[in-house]
């Protein structure tokens, strides 16, 4: 086998030595002896060591070996560091980078692109020596590789571009003049499909980094066009997935004027993956709109997604339902602050900010790698109560959308248009009037445009379920009683709810008969139930109808419905879709008695129970869908974990509705608390303390305490959620109710698995917080036994936390009046630990004393009387580990206190004599720690350094 085959060559660093001469040396050795001695490569001086950095770079960059050229790309940063003092050499290296970028091997180009962010950072740090290096030499390579034929090279360049933007290594002018034009070109209609999809994704990810100005001027127009890419659904799917990010960047005005019409189109796309992506980003889109748009348009659109034919779309919509509801939060009802248009989040009080952040971080510890829902507190900060003022020329609340028919999707055919006209002819008069009111401001030329927007998905679908009959009766009666309300506000679209009272019994019976073959679908079954209720409602007597009419008119007068601004979308908005969905929505809010905190549901008729869940914060249809997430049929037809999503978002929904509407959620919360899946109960256990903050002490005591007590007896997976926030929950209770839990704290020492030591460690941490909630006698009688038990735990991590607990307990009991509890606790520590027959107990006593000294839990004179004599007796302990820790405590902790430095007392003399005895100890470690100069040694550090001796 030849040496070349054996790997002798350039890869071994002997490229400067001729292979033939090496072979000759081997032959000479063979001729003199039978033993073959092969010279080492280190015996030869490599020519590389004699070359300059640029020379080595040129040598290997021209190599035919691909691996050598990869090594050149990988070593570019090191070469730049070697020549950074010479500006000419730096420029020469950068020029060679440009030549290496033309390499035909994709792996070399990909390796080079991976080094570009590091090289750019180096150039930024050495800007005086290498001015304009990045803009002139590196950025053109990054931009060019975005359209590379090799997928790996493109992916690497995209990652490099985002890294450069994130680290702010790119000038704003370069983004506008060099990056954005290329991306816009890559998204042209004739561009490669894969490249176009990737370019759209990069544009969306760039938007938060480049800011509102560049996004609005350069990215937004092309993004709107890509939303209507009729040829490739992949592009539309990417746009839908990133729609919320774009909305949050461009702000409310651009969102309502340019993006909302495209969002309506994407939500009705023929491809379910696009609609699913819209459902996932719905909360972010809602945060960028005003309250009226959110209530009148987005709510109707979301109901459409919840009843989507695709199970995957419904699943995503139900997961986003809670976050979407949270965007309706109002300080007047939720009692929380949120960020307004011109207010900085830093201006909020620290307590309010922490509360907002914690509402949906309560389960962060236990979510693991699972996908967590969006942070609802962000929606609370970004939601604005009122519509922002529009530009001059538009009435309040109007949305002016530039008419651009070229950017609209053409998703229909002539047959679809005919079907649309037939469908409109079949609609009741009030439905058609609602449609006309939606698009009434558009010009006659926009009529073909509306037909172009028609999609069979808009019309040919399962009718929407769960129509609230009582509300519709009230609304219809109110409209017939006070027609002047509609005349006062011509810009407000009519809710267009179906006029149930005008439908004959025969028509209702035919509709039920047509739906009965599809009763397997729970949505269809729900609609049949609604229609059956409509038949029964048609027999209502005149007295009930008159009272509902009167009540409805009073609500309209009180709430000033006629004064709502017109927030309808102009010609680009898909009016038929929205108005059709709004037929099942109650756009007029209902009023709830503020004092009705507790409403008993027992003994109520179905109609009365339905009325008890009416509120005026969010559209009732949204809340009804949210409450239906606990229906067992949803788990079969939508998502097996839908109850968990409902439980996870419940604090946000409760915060949005406010405590005055808790009666709407009480039954749902009780259902979730008794769910068969422990993951659902675990989710509630992790957030029950936040819900208690929202509801207040009275509702907490009435509705949450029984559920909290049930969680205390649940599985360990559920109990840990309660335990982690035990202090947060108990501090909200009345002192008498709080004392009842003193008897149950002992139960936390018993777990399903004795090896679950983290459970006991968490208990120790919570007991430290609970000390402030109870009196000294309660602490001594109930918490002291638990603390001493934990100090003797088998696991050292539990004991370390328990030492802190005992020291804090000593501090609290000593400061109490009279301090007899503190003295009794100290005596018990001495008896149980200081004189313990086991060395680990005596070591624990030293740890407790060290913690007491460090945290100043006792005055030094009191410590010298009660604890120090027993501590010094351990200098004669037979176990070296105890003496080592004693030497550390005396030398590095006790002697640092001013009491022992300034006073020449008998206590100081006793300490010095003990230290001198330890310095003469037979164990070398004891002598060392008794002799070294005092340094920082906290109890936790000592515990870690002696971990092997504490088990």
C-alpha cells in the first residue's frame, strides 16, 4: 500500500515534502537494517509555516481537494485576525472571499455563508481598519446566494441574512437598496416556486427587524399581492402563517386599510392549510385592530373558522379561541392596565406588569416541550379600547381600502357567480339588506369585483350551529318596535339575524327533516336542537313577547347602539362572507347586573340558564363556542386535548369578562376541574392562584376553595401545581379560612413516589413564604415539625433548602413576643441535631448555624448564648466531615461578624481556642480550612463542595 493511500500528503501537513524523497528515506532505512523505521512527519519542516497568511489562503483556495477549500472558508476569520493590523491585507482577504464565493461546489459555498455573520461581526468591531467591508464585500454574496440553485446554500444564506439583521450588522440603507429589491424580484410571478416561497418567508421574518417604515413602503405591497397568489397555495400559506407579525409591525391603520381584506380572503381559501394558518395567527391580527372591527367583523370571521368543514382548521380555531377572546379585555371590566397607542409598557407599575406577565406563564414549568399558547398578557397590552382616528376624508370608523383589482384573487367561475345570485335570491329580505349595507358604499363598478370574490366555500357549507333563539327574538322584536334606531346611524350594518317569528312552522319542520340524516355531526345536531327550540318558541304568548320587546328597547337606549361608528370594510372586503356569518351573531351587547356575582343555576329552566350566561364584554357567540369546548363530543370531532386548551386559556377569558361575569364560566370551570384527564386538572392547578386574583376573595372562597381542596387530594402531577403557588393562593384567603390548611400541610410529605424529592423541596420553599402568613404559635405548632422532618430528609437538596427554612423560622420566632417559641425551637435543634448519634444530623446542625449567622437571623449575643457553645463542642467530633464544616463556619463566617472582631469577650476567646485546636487537627482538610484567610463561603457553596459527604 502506497503512502499516498495511507493518508500521507497534504492532509497530514507534509505537503512541502516530496513524497518521492520520503519514499527514498524509507528505502535507505531498509537497506541498512531489517527493521523498517518510517520517519515522522514532524521531522520535516512544512512549507506552510514559511508562508504568509495570504500565501496559505491562496495555496489552499486553489486546491482541487474540496475538503481543503472548505477548510479555507472555515479559517477565513482566523486569517482576518492575523492580518487585522494591516488594512491592505484585510482588504486582500475580503477580495479572496469574493473569489471563493464563485466556487462550483455547493458545500464550499454553504461553509462560506456560515462564516459570513462571524466575519461581519469582526469587521464591525474593526470598522476603522476595514471601512465599508461588509457592504462592499460580504452583503453582495449573501444576497446572491438567496437565489442559488442549491437548497442548502439558499437556506444557509437566509439564516445568515436574518442573523445579520438581528445583530444589527446591516445598515438601513443597505436593507432598502440591496436586500429588499432582490427579495421583491424573487417574489415576482415568473420566479421559481421554491425560491418565491422562501423569499416571502424571509420578507415576513425581516419585517419586525427592519421596522414599520421599510415594511410599509417596500414589503407590504408585495406581501398583499402574495396573499392572493392563486397559483401556489404554499405562498398563501406562508403569508397566512406570518400575517400576525406583519400586522403588529405596520400598526392599526395599515392593518385595517390594506391587510384585513386580504385576511378575509385567506380565511376563506380553498386549501384547509391556509385557513388553519389564519386561525393560528388570529389573536395577533385582532390585537392590531380597533375594538369595533374586532367585535363586528373579526368575531364573525372567527365563528366561520370554528365551524369549518376541516377538522384541522376547527382544531386550530378552538386553540386560538381563548387568546382571541382575551383581546376584548377592557380595563373597566377586567380591572387591569394595558398598553395604549402612545404608552410605553415600562410606564406600567411593576405589580401590574408582573400580573399581566404571569397570567399565562403559570404553567410554564410543566409545559416542557409542548407548544404553549400565545401569551395573552401581550394581547392585553396591545388591545386598544377605542378606534384610532382615521385620516381626513374618512368618517369615524370607516376603512378606506384602495381599489386594486389586480391584487385580488380570482377564485370563482361563472357557475359560481350564478350560484351566488341564486343564493342571494333565496335569502330573506333582511339578509339581503344586510349584505347591501355591507357593500353599499362601493361604486357600481365594484359589483363584478364582489362576484369575483365569490367562493363556493362562502355559501355551500354546513349552516352555523347554536343560534341563540332568545336573543334573536329580542333583537327582531326590538327592531320592529324602534325602527328609528337604524335611521340614526346609517353607517352601522344591521345584524341581520334570522327573523324566527316570520318563519312558518312548516318551513322549520322541513329544515329539521333535511338535517336529520346528518345527525352524526355534533354541529348539525346542535343546529337541529336550535331549530326545535324555534318551533317551541313560536308558541310564546303575547305577554312574554311584549316584555322582551320592552327590555330590548331599554338596552338599546342605555347602551347607545345607534351611536356606534361605522367600521364596515369597503369594496375589497368579502361582504357576503361576513354578513352571512353575522346572521348567527348578536352584534348588540347584552347587559348584566353588576351585582350578580353569584348566580345559582340549580332549578333553572334551559332558557333561564342560557340567559344567565349572557354578558356584554365579548360577542356572545364566541363565548358560547368557548363554553362548548367541554362538550365530550368536541373531543371526538375536533381535538382530544380540547379540554386542556380550554383550561389553559380560562384565566385569560375570566380576566376579559371580569369578576361580574364569573357566573358565565363557573359551570365550565367546575366541569374542567372534574375532568378525567389529569393533564386538564394539572393545568387548572397551575393557574388557580391567578384566577383567585381575578375573582377576588369572596368568589374565591365560594367557588375556588372547594376545587382547591380537591386538587390537594389529587395525583402528585396535579398537586405539584397547587404546591408551587400555595403561598400565592393562601394569602388571598381570609385568615380563618387560611388557618384551616395548617392541618393539611403535613399531607404534602406523603407522595405517590417516595423518590419524588423535588416535591418535598418545593414544599420547603413554599413554607419559607408561608411564615409571614401565620402567627408565631401556628408556626411553632404546625410548620416546625414539617421543617425538622425535611432537615432530616434522605436527599441533600431537600435538606439544603430546609436549613434556610429553619433559620427563617428561628428569626420569626425570636422576634415574636414573648420569644419563648424561639428558645424552644433552638433547644430542639440542639437536642435533635447537635447531639444526634448520626454524623449527618450533627453536620446539619452546623449548616443551620452557618445559615443563621449569614442571614442575621439572631443577634450575635443571642447566638453566642444559645447556639455557639453547642457548636464549639463539635470540634472534637469523630467524623472529619463535621469538623471540616465547623472550621469553615468559624473561620470564614463567624469571625467575619463585627461582634467577634470588636469585642474581647469570653465568647471570642472560646472561638479562637477552638480554631487553634482545629489548626492542629490530624486531618489535613480540617487544618487547611481552619488556617486559610476568610473568603466568601455561603452555606449553599459549602453544601455543594461537600456534596459527597452529605448523602
